[in-house]
C-alpha cells in the first residue's frame, strides 16, 4: 500500500503517541519526500479478510483474502513477499495484550478468526516502512529516528524468531527488494592490494537476495554457496551476520567464515565497506555479532566453491517413543564420527527421519558409515538407504527446501548447542539421551541441526565474532511450542515456558555451552555469554563506536538496553 502522506496519516488517524516524534506530521511528510514517496503503511497481511481494522470499518477484499488464506501457513516464499507478514506470527501481534490480525493457522478459512465483531489490530507491526532502494534511504531513516525518537527496525526477508524486525509504533526499513547477484571468479575485497591478496571465487548479492535465488544462480554457474535450509531467508541479513549455519558447514564452514565483504550504512549515517583490509573491527562484528545491531547491510560478498556431488543418508523409522530412543542412542554413539567425516543435515525425531549429506565420502564409505543406523531402522520396519545426488541444489530442491520448520504460526523457540564432550563416554551419552527424550516430551516440535563446524579445518573462527562454542559442538537442538489463534495470555506464556523447560533439560548437563542467538529462547539465561561468550565485551565497544546514539536496539542483541523500552511492550 503506497499512498500520499496526508492520506497515510488519515489512514491511521490515531498513531501511537508513546513517542513524541510520531505525532509530527511534518516530519513524516519530509521523510516521505526524501525517500521519493516510498514511505508505506505497514498494514497487516490478513487485513483484507476483516471488516474492522483498528476500530474502523473497512471493506473486505475477497480476492486478496483468498490469496492470504491459501498462503498463510507454510508458504515460505509468498509470505516473504509481504512486508507485514512474519514467519513467526507472534511478532505480528502484541503477545502481552492479545492485539492481533491473525487467521487460524490450522484452518485459515475459519471465519471465527476474522468475521465481525473480531477486529484486525496493528499488534507489533511497524506503522510505516520504507521500501529501501539504496543507501540514501537508510541515511534518511537514521536521521529521522535520531531527530524524532521513533524506534527503527530492520526487516530483511525470511524468518525472525526473536522479534527483532518488528516493534509497535516503529519505522521499518524493508530490505527485501534489493535484489541482484553476480559472480567474480577472482574477487579481491575493496581496499586490498591484489598483489598481496589472492583472489577468491565469490558471489556478490543485494541484501534482499534469498537462498532460493542464490542457490539457483550458483547452480546455473556450476557453483556451491553455503546457506540455510529456508528458501525465503536473505543471506546478507541476520543469517550471515549472526554466523550462518548450514548442512554444508561441517565441510565448508559457517557463513561468517566465508563472508569476504559487507557494504553497510552504520547508525552514524556513514556508508562503509567492511572487509579484512578496511573497517576491520566492523567486519569482525558483522560476522557473528548479529543483525539489526551495527548498521544496515546493503550488500554482501561470500565465497563460492565448485559444485560437487553428495551422498545422502535418508534414515526413516516409525516414531514411537521406544523406536526414537533406540535410534537416538545409536546416533549419539556415532555423532562424533559423523561430524569428523563431514556429514551435515537434520534429524527430526517426531516424524522418524534423519537426513544427512556428505561430499567427502564415496558411496561405499558412506554406506559403511551409516550401516548401524540403516540396520537398526530397517529392523524397525523403516526404509533407509544411502543414495547419490549430483549437486547441493538437487539436495536442497528435493529434500530440504522449507522443511526445517513450519512458518505462519506462533513459534515459541529455544535451542542449545551440544558439545562433543557430552558424547565422550557411555555414561555421558546415556545422560544426554535421557535429556533429549525429556525435551521431546515437552516440545510440540524438536529438531537436531547437524550443522556445526566441528569437523571443518579451514578456520578456527577467531577472526569472526561467532560464539567459539560452535567449534566444539556437534549439533544444535531446537525446541518449539505454539498456540492457537484464539489463545489467552496464559496459553502464550505456557508455550514459552514449555520451550524453556525443554532447553533446561540440556542446559543442566551442558553448563558451559551456549545457544545460537538467531534461534534462541527470548528468556535465555545469561544471554550475553550464551550467545557470544568471550566476544561480547569487544562487540559492545564496536557497537558504541558505530552507533554512538544507540539508534539500533533489539531484544538480547549486542548492547541491548533492556525490556523497559516501550518498543518491547508486547514481549511476555
């Protein structure tokens, strides 16, 4: 929705006046002029299904409502095309008060969710957003928020499980439409001397490029790029800046290990290039310190490797408790070897599936590696095997695309990185198995991401700000609980409490481990250490240097000022 500012102001009529600047119509007018009329209203995605929006009667749009209903649950790409649609839908809402504009994710055509007298409410969706086209838009937004006090958030594309890309009464920068991608077989970072820096095969892409597009481009050019399992995620956003784990990480490293350069506008209003030759401290921070913190990334350059073939282990079993325990026992016995051999992928006990890939082992070696799991699961009546695929893109398209978790529903998530040392003895493995089984019982969904750089020898990660615990862990486990569209506050609190309980089973036996801040509990204890370990204080210093007025702030991010700020009023 793109309208003139006077009409835009009338559309909302009663803006959030928690921030004095938000009532300054002239400031919004000036901002809209500065960004060439691209200041837009953050209208909730399901609004066309409703006849009341924020206390005003509106005319439902049947055609658009049908589209939203058809794509509401688990359609990653179509949901990502709409600014006001979030994969973890609780961050479209106000969890504390229940203000929301939601459909029934289990049955989006359920009229109880949207028929009158139900009102579509703004929730935590930004009142306005800028469809960013270049660095000038970002500079204008920083100037605006500095002068008015209106909170600023950055929304890239894909998913956000911590609510960092929405806030009530805020202005948002939408990076989704910065789309372009090129390949340079001999990339040298800007400011580095080619005589001293050996050129590297790399892809350069805009902040809005999603993995679906990047993988397609890479495949068409005979390349392979480390990336995530959700096709809608933008690689240059929170994924890469947060560290970036992948099924390729065990052999090629994390996204942060492979990032060669960022182009960014920092909150002091300066456009900068960050790489190993200039703005080195910022480059360190952007490779693991997290998105929405040090500035707004416009472009990233990452290493690209030649495409290669993979062996795929697809292990299946009937997922009753007894079978899950047996399979997990064998998995834990072999997990260290799997990591050292270069296997990477995902284990979903609740559906009875383990799917891992390996580009290092040949077919005979891969079959031998997986023999114990194949024999066990076939004995349990499952169909399990090792096959071969020609490229990573084939693996992604056939097995992984969008399967690493549901979207379009509330996603109360927690996680834990599990160190290798917890697998060192039979006693420790038994303790770990009991904890995992308890966590399964307390979770709506649990998944093991076998995506750490434990077996990767290309870097020790010390030049990045990624939590060092990633290097000594074999995998991360995520725990998810959810609620229905007509939930109560108690329902929502219970979902988060159950995810915290699941994580606690693993926290108790991994006291010096940590969690991945992109996929973590919003109530993570000792979050600074858990997410960044020894790197936290250095990252705070870098944050203060480039954001002296603390214009960027997000939940449990570097330098977070705490939950007292009104922008966090909807957290529970």
